[in-house]
């Protein structure tokens, strides 16, 4: 199985529009036979994400995640992280 392609779609589901839509992926069901490979690849890819202001010229090429849209959304995200 091509876990590179799987992780590409997982990342799309999680981070499209910064994950701030009702259809954003919040859970994954992955068969135990492939889970370690998928998790390792997912970790590798997400560790490369640099949150930044996409309007800052020197960072615009690295921007993957833009700003959070509101204080309630920020609080929700921080609750996941904590």
C-alpha cells in the first residue's frame, strides 16, 4: 500500500481550510496492519508544517496553515492541543 498517498489525503482532510470547517477530518480508522507506517509518515509530514502568517513576504512560500478565524475557534484548537 502507498502510505505516502494515504497520508496526502489525510493531510488534505485535516488541514484543508485550516481544519476550520465542519467536514474536517477529526478521527482516523486505520487497519492495525498498516497503522504504524501510516502514523510514522503522518508524524513526519506534520512535523514539517510551519504555522505562520502567509502575508509575511519572507514566509509566504512556507505558509501551510493560516490564521485561526475567531477566538472561539482558537479556544477549540487549544483544547485539542492541551
